[in-house]
C-alpha cells in the first residue's frame, strides 16, 4: 500500500507499477476488466482507500461519492445501484468470485471490509457477456494482489471513531521469488448511538439512536506459489462473522429487537500456465453463507444458508500483436436452504463465454458473447460490443450490450404463510448503450458518457390475492449522463488536485404490466436524478489534506413520485488530515477525519437518520524488510 | 502550469453542472376542500416506511384530494395508519406503528393534538361521550391488549383497561362498549363488554377465534367478524387440525350468541372487515380475496361473492350505501378506491395514497 508520505497521488505510479511489473504480480482473477471497452469507469486510488481503511467498501465509495448506495443507515444491508438499476443489478466480483447471493441476487457491501481488499475497480453499465447474470447496472471488481519478492511486511491499523466505533486490523506478508503469503485479520465494533433530531415526533425532539450497533470480524489468508517458470498457483480463504442490530425507523414507537447475523466462508484456488502467446487458467471457488435474521416482536426467526461451487477454465490467446482473445467455460452449482423455502433447491449453471479485443492502430474493438444454461434452460444470448478510438488526448468510446438476470431462489421458491415464489418467472432482459469521451491532458483529465438502458421483465413482488408474489411486471427505462473531471494544481511544494463528479439519472417505469398505472413514467424510488461530488486534495511534504462534498439529489420514496414523501436533497462534507512518517523500515501515518462537517441532517431513507458531525482518529503502522536482492 | 483557456472553460462547465442542479421544488399545497361533504380515506402506507396518509373524497365534486394531513400540517402522518374515526368535529387517526393518535379538525384538517402517552400499538378510536374516548391497543408484544381511556378535553390518556389479547375494533351499544379481542399476534376468542361509567370489563362473550370487527344491526343485534386462527405446518401450509376458520357471530341484546356462520375449512384469506349498510340489514365483509354480503336475516353464509375481487379494505358510505372498496396493488405506490353501488355495479375509481384500508365518514 502506498504510503501518503510517498506522494498522495500515487495512482498513476501504481498503475504504471502494475503494468511494468506484470511478471511480478499475479492477478489471480481473470483480466476480463480489460475487455470492458467503451464503458465509463471509476478507479479508487490506493491513497483514497488507505484513508478509509476502517470501513466497508460501500463506506469508501459513498464517502468518495462514487455510485449510489441504498441502505438503512450506518451498518446493515447496503446495496449498490448504478444508473438507476435495482439492488440485484450490480455484479460484485472478488478475485473472480461472484458474490451475489443466489437467494436474493444481492451483494451486501457492508460485509466487505476495505481492509481486506487491495484494489477496487468500478465500471458502470451492463456487461453480462463478461460477468454473467446480474451485471445490468454495473460491475464492481475487488482484488487482492500477490507481489513476489517483497520480503517481510507487517501492518497494523487502529482506529477509534465517534459513537463507540473501533477498528483494529493486522496484516502480515512474506514473499520471496517463489512464495508469497499474506494474512489479514480485522475486528470492527460500533455502537452507532448517535444523536439526531426526531422530526417525526410531535413536537420534534432530540433522541439517541437505539438498537443500532454492529460487530464484525474476519480473516483473509492468501498463499501464492510459482511452480516453475510458467506455472503458478494460489489459494485464498476468507472467513467473516457479522452481527447487526436492525433498528426501526425513528417514526416507529417501539425500539426494534431485530438482529441479523451473517457468517460466511469464501475460498478460491487458482492455477495458471503462462506461455508466450497462450495463457491457461483454472479457478475453483466455494462460497457458503449463513444468514440468521430474528425479530422477537413479529416472532420471526428466519435462517437461510446458501452455498455455491464454481469451476472456471479460461484461455487467453494473443494473436499477433493486435488480437487478444479470452474464452472460458464456467460452471456454478448453487444451492440453498431456508425455513421459507421448501426442500433444498439447487441449480446448475454452465456458461460459455468469449471476448475478443482487437487493437488496430488507434481503434480498439472488443466483442464479447455469453451463453448460459441454467438447469436445462438457455438464458438469452448476451453479446457486447465496445469501441474506443485513442486519438491523442481524446478517447471517444461507445458500447452496446445485451444483459440478463436470472430469477433468484427467493423469487422462484419462497413459500410461507404470506408470500409465494413464482416458478414461471422469466429472466430480466436489457439492452444498454453508452457513448462518451475521455480526455487526458497533462494537468487535467475528464470523462463523460451518456447512457441509455431498457430493462424488460423487471421482477417485483406485489400482493396477488392472499399472497405476495413476484412477477415480471415492469419495463424500466434508464438514461442519463455521467461525468467526472480532475485537475492538478501544483504550487511550489504544495500539490493539489480538484476532482468533480456529476451524474444525471432518469430511470422511469416505461411499462407496467400490473395494475399500478399511476406509476407509469415515474422515476424509480430511492434513485436521485442528480448526484455530484467535489473533492480537493492537497499535499505538502508529509501532510495531506482532503476535503470533499457529496450532493445527493431529491429521492422519491414511492411509486407515484409523491412530493410529500420525497427525501430532500442534501450535501455531506467530509474532511481528512493525514500526517505520514517514515524511518528506515518503519512507516506510520496518522489520520484525523471529520464526517458531516456541518452536521447536516440527512436520512438513508425516511425515518433512518445518518449521523451528524462525527470524528475518527486512526494510526496505521507498517514495517517492511525487503529481501536481500 | 499549462492551463489553457479551453481547459478552464471545461472545468467551469463541470463546476457549474455540479452546483446548479438543485432541482426546483414544485410541491404546491393542494386546494383543500374545506367543510365539504365527503369522507376520509385512510392510507396505511408501507410498514416501516412512514408514508401513511389521509385522502379526502368530496362527494359534490366527485374528487379525491390526497395528502391532506401533510398539506395542512407540514409534517408526515407517520407509520401504518390503521384507522380513522370522526367524532364531534374531530378526526382521530390511529397510527399504529408510530404509537400515536393524530387528532385533527374534521373541517380544515389542522392538527389539534397528537396523543402518544403510553400508546404502544394502537388500533381503533371510539368516542364514548363528549368527554371520553377509548383507544384499543395491542401492546408492545402484540398480545397484551388494552383500552386507553382518553380525556377528550385534555386529549391525554387517563387510565388503562386490561381487556385481552390484541384488543381491536370497538363499538358502543346500549351504553356499553363492546371490544373485539382479535388475538393480536396470538389467539383470543372473546368480545369484552366494558361499562364506560366505571371503565371496567363487566363481561366477556365467547365467539369464533380472533374477532376483529363489530357492527350493530337495525334490530340491535351485535355482529362479530372473526378471522379465525391459523396454525401452519413446517411447510407453511395450513395445519387444519390446529386451525379454526373465519366466522361471523350474531349476538342478541342479552349478549347471547344466536347464530355463528362458520367457514369450516380455514383459508389464508381470513375475514378482515365487517361493514353494515345504513338500513342496518346488510353486512359486507372481505373473505378469501373477495367481498361478500350477508343479510341480517340469513341462515347460511353466501355461496358466491358479492364482488369477486381482492381488496385491502372496505367501507359502506352511510350517505348513499355505496360500497367503497380499497385496492392496494402494492405497498410502495398509490392505491385506488373503487366505488360500487349497492347492487355491486362499479360507479367510479380514484387514485388515493399507499395501501388504503378504509374510510371515515363525517
């Protein structure tokens, strides 16, 4: 991890590093990201992530104003939504392992601590041809990177923050020319008992958030080995245990008693053979997740478990210097058990995919296609086309993709006294188009894209007769604009960078196939039309300062866009001050963070307040001893 | 520093984009139909989403105005509005999950008071006298049912009467208050009789399991709609052995059950409403995804539904006997009221708030 004292804007260096040292770095997942041509992409540089090492991946992205996240506040289930897409429309991939739950199709990002992840790449727009079912709104790729011949490193991170929030993490790594080991462990606990003004009370009054704590701990173990000059292998094992108190809305008279426990194992083993023009890889992974939700008030005790096994064989060929082709076959066997699901449903999914990248002078073209068989049914064919023209500082780009999402186990098989799944659901199906431009100048860069996406057969649950049941009842049209720009402002020994982001998202019900005609043409709820971020980063010697403001536009909370229920727009301003220190093999940095600087009242959703002004103090310590070379 | 003019312009444009997208707030206050003759529609909202609301149907204009509470009082109504009752110029809106009763002026919808003290999970209001009201409450566990006695002058809770499990709908008959113990999250099978002069339960009448709604007919009989009790097998099919079906009981002035109309085979769609026309001789109820009607002199339950469509709630307009059926296509978007004539013919439909569950008349 780049230390701030080494330069706050290490992003370019880092990227350059990984390119130059490609032979030194083993990327254990496939490099499918590089085929995502013609899409708007976000990257989170290591210094930004390092600043936010104590939280979850969604905390990092939310504070940096990247993407849109839906949650009920601090801690607890958080899902990403790109371009107005639904909670199950973002594919989250950890070292090639798909993390979406087969039960609900979602990935809870609050369960992914930033400490365990080396880098995060986010790409907006649908890319099912590369990532498979569910990648309709965007894809989030999370990686660990094994670096050989780095010697010994030890790291600790200790943070304390407002409302009884404590983070402790330790990491140890050792690598020589042949072996690379890394271990990480963390523990987070938070009471989250912040004060807020309850505007639902009459008259409004100050209260303290009740039943809002959480605790998480986990370990990640990684080992990689170079078997010989062209073969390598690696394993990763991740275990985590998470306890959340699930609070009520502050408009509810009762204090909640509901709790949720998520316990999971994720493991992946890879083998690679790298020949000069041919690369083969095999990946096996296993995911098991236990979710235990209890609410004594409603006598709910819902225990569910899912498990998936995934085998992937992939081949990458370089043809001349102009074509690179990746082809693979992947098989997923997923199963689940839940109190509300009869039997133990399982399904076998096999997909064939191929992606071709063709670089002819300034024109880069990618073509991808995926066909999947779920059980004995074929999903719709998902092709993709991407174009980029590298014309000096300007890179115009374009992409067209077809995407799908297969129904989840809950959608298909749920069965309790009040709700029944629907076995005749069809996959959601979308076409997405995008066109944009990237500008790269010496001191500034910008990126802008317009997008258009039509998702048909959108699955929603609604009451039908005596039961709730899901149906393919919406066609949703999303269109809009994403843009970002950054400019470097060097001034003597002070380096500064100003970054701006803005997105416009219009996501409306274009067709409704049930009886809710009053929702026709209306913006989807919890989908702001306008979002923006302004961020200033300044570095002077060993001191770095970062200030950012994120704007979240008005959000409707109901299907008819009722103004009375709409959530007001808000701006949250956060600031960080860091001092870095280095001595021989030792380095340390101290971070002071202030969130919601102006104590703005904001809600994650109606009745779920976000904390007011709050603080964090953190120390990251690192010892490195390179190998004698 | 090689910042040229073009770059500066680009940055400026992006800056202005970022800071100029404060969207215009076009929430104008709707024109409120003051004093008009009509009725209120209670929109329950999505559980936990704080989007309950009140609508008003103007009979003369044949027009619905939504969000009348928010428009007048500039604050949300709360979470899970269960019922509303008009009494002596005030509307008492019982907001269950918010644990409160919002009291508003029936004519101009302005807030009079918010009653919260001691309310846990309130369900219905009943005006007992011009100085006393009762609010039934399921209790914090959904089992410890009580009636909170409200002083209608101070609008404060003055005492609590222990009644049974899940105390629900109440009705005043012969100077006695009858309260249905719906079981709440459990099981009960009694209608309590309370003497409002002493605020004490004087007697219980045993009826079918989990009575939810009460009506009085033209001859003074009490009618009790009971949901029945559902027990489930591990696969959530109905455990018929340990379940009871819905039923309707007819009880005479001596508090004796005269007849019980019982559905012998329990279904998921239990009786959830019981309404009566202004002549007091025809009852309407929701059962198994349809509306049924039952005349007060009937001997058997009707074989066929009156309206074969699933509704979330019904009310009968005491003005013209039209049946107002409340439709909730989901719990996140607007519902509808369908107005039927007493013959079952659809007269009109109006968009209302989220999950309408019933009406209050003035």
